[in-house]
């Protein structure tokens, strides 16, 4: 009787399993996303790229790229979840493929030993190291700070870029290393150091404070970029179709910034992708651009002159205008 009861129970379980919707295979990322109903993205938090907004949700350029991808595969840009990677343990979301899209720098890939588990598919932003000084400072260029005290985060890539810049000029400066950003900002604001080095997106929050209630010394960013490096959209390595969808979504945003001319197609037609094997409907590119706009519009909204950060396009201008942002188009 016990054997019969066991077999009956097994038969019941099998009948239930047959009636349940099948879960997508581990390597079928699109199927997993459609089953879950959201696209999961993650990155280190950076001003203008990915940051929590005062009312709770995430905002920024990489967040809008994530929204564009959701518009492509789920037909709705708001079906996303965004996560921040602040500690080494947070990067387990990348190692264990808990997120679908990662926005990473080369240093983050190297330091977290992620090269074997991620596939970089497209550049979404060119970050750079720079130096900010008080607005009243007489320094017009970084070299003018020779012999002065400069604040930086110890062990950061900005520290290495700063040292390399002065070594190449055979000039010296006085080091003021800090382990905490808050402590470093306080030292800069009270004049313990004459300048502060870091990523330009963060320095922009010092030059144009996002919180008007926080008292900071009026500042400006010096024109030299000590180093420039890409922030990459990356995926896991197991699903080429998903990697292609992410890459072509980013390329759609970039190529759509090209203007329509007599000889070249512009906007959504600058690089039409109707590859049926990607599993996307014919209107997916128009849906993406309707959701977030082209790359230039996304940049201006979160980082440009019409945003609180007030950054120039600079290296993030389209190659058509002398920048480094370039994607395929109908040449």
C-alpha cells in the first residue's frame, strides 16, 4: 500500500508539473525576463549615470539605457529593477547572473575578476578623471597646482591618474589622501586642500551642488582630463541573442542622433535593425526612441547643460561632432 501511495503521489506531481508553465532555460535570458516581467540592471552609483532620486526611484543615463532595453523586449520602459554595486559582495549579482545588464568600467571588471563572466557589448558613456578647484582659485590648468595640496580618495584610479599626470610633467604636488568621500569633501570645503581630484561626474556635483541645502565652496572643473575610460554595457556570456539585443539597443540610441540629410538617413532610420531572429517586433526601435529619446537627448537630460550637473558633451559627443561615441549607421 505504501508503494502504491508513493506512485500515486508521483503521478499527481507529474500531472501538476505538466499543467504548470515551463520556466525558460537558464541560457534563455529573454525568456527569463518575459517570465519575470522586468529587466534587471546594475552598476556602481555615479551622479548623472545611476543615482537614487529624492522620491525613491533610480535615474540617470544608464538607467535610461536599461529602460530602453525594457521597451525593446517588454514593450514598456518602466518594467525595470535597478541595483547598485557598492561592495565586493554586491558584484555577486554579476557572477551569479542575477541581473541581466551590467554597466561596468574596465577597473571594475578587473578588480572584481569578472572578465570570464561578462561580455562587454557597447560603450554607453566615457567617464574621465579631472580636478576641481574653488572658483576663486588662480589655477586655470592642472599644472598650475604644482606644489599645492590636492585631495583624492586613497587607492582610487583617480589617485593613479593624478600621479601619472604630474609625473609626465615632471612636477610635484602635495598629497592629501582620504578613505571616505565625506571626510575628503569636508577638507576641501574648509580649504585644507587647494583642489580635489576624482571622476568628472562626481566633481560636477561639487561644482554644481545637487542639494541646495548643503553648503559647499563655489567650484569649477579645470579643463584637462587626466584619463578617460568607457562605462560599458555588458551581459553574461551564455546567450548571444540577448547580448545582441542589448548591443543593438545602445547602437539605436547612438545612431538615432544622426540628422537626416539628403544623402544619409537619420533618426530611427539611421540604422534600422529588423533581425527577426532577435525575436523583436518591427516597431521595437521606434518604441525605444519614443521611451527615452536618442543618446544626445538622454545625455542632456541627466548630465548636460540642461541638467543640474551642467557638463559639456566633450568626449561623449557623437563622432559626427568630434566625440568618441560612435555606433554603426547606414554609411
